[in-house]
C-alpha cells in the first residue's frame, strides 16, 4: 500500500511539474515570439543593407539620399508620407517597395527630375522578372529601406555622393579622376570591378580595358568604351537587358569627365 501511495504521489508531483512548466512556457511564449520576430527583422535589415550597398547605392546614394538627375531619395520624409499618394498606390509602403524592386519601372514618374536608369527607368531586380535577386532578398531590401522611417525627419536635401578630396597626385592622374566619375555617376551600382564595385545588373568591367578591343571588329577599346557610355544602345553585351543604362551620360558628363572615365576603364586590365 505504501509503495502504491508513493507511486501516486510521484505521479501527481510529475503532473504538477508538467503543468507548471506548461503555464510558464505559455506565459513567456508571447515574449519569446516577440524576441524571435525582432531577431528575424534585424537579420533581414542587415542582409538588406548589404544588398542595398551592392545593388542600389550607385543610383539612390549610399544613405538613400538620392543622386540628382538619376534617382530619388528613399530616406526622406516625403517617401514615407507622400510617395504612395503621389503614385496612387493603395497598398502598404512595404508592398510598394517590393513591387517596384521586383518589376522595376518602365518610365520615370518624375522625368523632369530623374531620368532613372534610362528606358526602363529602373531595371527589374527579381529573378521572376529577369533580375538577379531571389524573393527573400527583395523582401530584405524592403526591410532595410523601411528601417529609414525612424530617422526620416524631413525632406532630405539631395546631394552628390560624397567623394574624398583628391591629393595633388590624384588630381593630376586621369585614371584616379575617372574612378571618382565612375562612383559619382552611379556606375558602381550596376557594374562590378574587382576591388571597387560589385554591381550585377550590367556587364562586369574588371578587365574591360583588355576585353573592349575584342568586342567589335575595327573598333578600338577607347572608342568602344566611349560610345558605350554616351550611346548605351550601340553595343549590348549578350545576356544583359538593353536600355537599362542612363541615356544621358553624354550630357551629364563634361568632356573632361568623359575622358577621365574612359581612361579609368581602359586601365582595368
């Protein structure tokens, strides 16, 4: 009898412990899920930041401040409070960002201010529409852009991408000057050059100084590069979308800047 009572006692004790554990877990589940959600959101923002730097900063600025004549800011109050009304979007801002990144934009909605990436004004980035990014990466990009809302305290002043003041040697070197043009002009957002930029929308330019001479019979490397900048539709590399490069670099760059950019690209051998 005593043994039976002991077994009953132990059974009741174990049941009681199990109930306490279930109650404890239940009370803490909401906090646990909240912490898990925050961790997931933080991870998405971190991944999105890397994706933005590689793929988007060349046109929209390293801090989302926009680049005059090329692409609008994404970190200003206007984007978060008025952009949806401006374009007549009835969904959420997150849905708008995901849709725009995924499918691109066929024409600029503000052609008097921004030419975008040419025609189309912005290329499609989702793999489902011919771009390089998976759906989860597009969502991570949206999470990163939405993270600017907390600090978007007023309409941002759109400014050129900051460039370090060149020293005397750099100022006298057309290749060094050309690299500055390459960065300021947004080229780094679409093109990769080993050690300099990692864009994926446009052709890799790591060895363009050597490769350009082989692209068109009778066309020198210098002429090929120059024509590709001022007339992007002249030579379209197989496997890349046509008309996604800004069409106005011939007007946007001075003759000196164009010469320097060509010299920089020719040096990529």
